C-alpha cells in the first residue's frame, strides 16, 4: 500500500494567504495510513523520537478507531502533539528509522500524530494525564515558555510539583508563537495546547524578564527549590559585511516576530507595519530562512531568493518546506556567499553582492565546506535583505548568574540531563545547544524534568518520571 499524502492548498492560492498549507488526514486516510504500520516488536521508530512516544501503540489505536486511546498514548510522552505533528522533522527522526523507509515509504508518523491531536481537540477530549494528586509541594521555576520550558513544566506538574513559568514576552509559546509562520503552525493550535498544559496547575507569568524584574537568587529566597532555564536563542546573528545597517535589512528574528507575534500580515487591523519589499533576498538555508522567504511572498514580494552558500543537499531546512517554497515560486541561489550589500542615495538596499563557491572537503559536522571561486561574483537587484544565519543566547539573564559556566557562544554548559555547574540550576533547549529543532528542545525539557525530580527527591524516586 502506498504512503498517504495529505491534501494541501494549491501554490498560487496559498501565496495570497496565511492559512495552513496542509489540511492533514481525514479519518479514513488516517486509518488507511495506520494500517500500513508493521507493528515491529523492536519499534525502531521510537529510538528516533526525542519525545519518546510509543509510536506503534498510538498508530495501532488509530487503525482500530480507538482515537481517545491514541491521543492518550501520545500525551503520556508529548505535551505538544498537534505542534509536533506539524513542524517536527520526522523524516530525520522517527520516520527515518521506520522499517518501511528502506523501500522509501515510511509511515506518515507526523501526520498521524497531528490527526490524533486535532481529532481529540475537535471532540473536546484532551487526553491529558491528570496531575499527581499526591502533591510534592516543592516550588520549581521554569524560565522561558518555549517548547523546552513548557515540556519540562508539564512533566513536573504531573508529578505534583508547584511549577511557575516566567516568560519575558506577552504571550507564552516561544518560537512556536514568534518564529513559525501561521501557514505552517496556526497560533490557535499553539494556544490550544498551552491552555491544556495550564490545566495541570501551572502558573505562567508573562512580561516577566528574569534577570531584570527578579534574579534567580531572589526566587530562591521566595522558596523555589530548582530552576530550569529554557530562554532559547533569540539574539540574531549577522554576517559582519558592509551594508548590513542599510534600510531594508532585517534579521529573520525581527521579521518573523513582526509577522507572527505582532500580526504584521494583518496590517492595518494590527498596527505593526512591515515593509517586505518587491525583490527580497533571504540569506541562510535553514527552516527560519525558508519561513522568512515564504512569508515575504505572502506579504506581496514579487521575487524572493534564498541565498545559501552550499547546495540544496546540505540545506538543514526540512525537505517538505523546501518543496513547498519551490512550488510557491521561491528561487534558490545556491553556492553563493553574500559579501556586500549596496545602498542608494537614501540609504536603502539596492543590491546584494555574492561570491560564488564550490564545495570542498567535509567540515566537522560532515557537510562539505563552501570554497570561494576566485574572481567569481554575482549581483542581485533587491530592496530587502533578511539575514537568517542563526542566533545566539540573550545575555539578560545569564549576566546576573555569577559563576554559571557558559560555552564559547554564550550558551549554557549542561550535561545530557540538563544539569549545570550551579546547585539546583538546570537548562535545556536552544540556550544549551544553540538553534536546533522543536522536538530536540522538548526532549531536553523531558530530561530536565527527570533530573530536577531526582535532585529534589533522590534517585530512588526517579522511576515515576522515567516515561511520563
């Protein structure tokens, strides 16, 4: 049986709106796709899932039309099922290890997870595990309400801890809210998942910047026993080339935050203006770059290039998102490294100058290095440049934590469980790894919750959280 494909908007229609591209599986399609699962005894797909979902079990439940059981199985491990079903790179994780992948047609695990979560929500049956009635009472502070922080908070709340999440922005969700466009992840889906998590008894305090309003030491004096830092990597990086200060140059962080969190795409209904320009160059090859490029199209750009220094094979963006971008008309200027941005007499962008590359030997991550081709340059006539080459940690909190060991790029040094060198302080997600995937951050949140549980109650009590 062939792998089911979800229906999606036609490209010429969807570039005119911010509605979700894919409509997901119908009930019949989900059941048929679930029926392809071999129910392998050794479950290799689970090994590729950072959230540790019992994948064969929830797929079997869908096949047998036990939809409430399916979402219950997922929610034992994953507090953001509808999110993961949409944006996690399943092709490099669970689906990569599917036995059927050897023939090129792995089970559509992501779309099945999305189906289970959406159907549960449409029937008003959350399927969440209840909080532990034997309250442990210790107070735990989670700093940052992104995927790592929300996952850690939910796992701890289910164990009976009194969890307070401190979020610097006016809405929880982190990159789920400010970073990923509506057409890939509708914000009502994120808010629905967060509301479900809050029902576990979690207190989320917004507009609360730890490091400015209060320090961790002050929170200790208020009775908080442990801390999980999950503030992400929201500080944009730039290339350091001439012209980056011209009008029309954005960081992808600013561009996407304006579009997503501040709803610039609904201007003037929402009073956040944004000028996408007619000819746009987005620099970078990850999901953020692709998101920015596709958003620019929807804001009215006539021509959008993704400028990347390697080839498409090395691009870290999801294959599905690259495919969607191509369908929508995004052009890919590959093997090109920007070296200068030229401006006009008013100080606005008019050209992007790139040096052409060839691929050399692999770097320490196995990707072939871009090697400059001597005296080989390209100029793109653009009026907007969006820089999406990565981000670093925000120093506001870390500057107040004397003695905290940091990495070379301002990230927090933590072991695999999230422990830092400071007593009772744990960390996870992009603040530790640098920019990574949503599901990796969630996996870090789960590990952090286990480590905090062990720290507060000893190794003999950790088993209850091992697979929660």
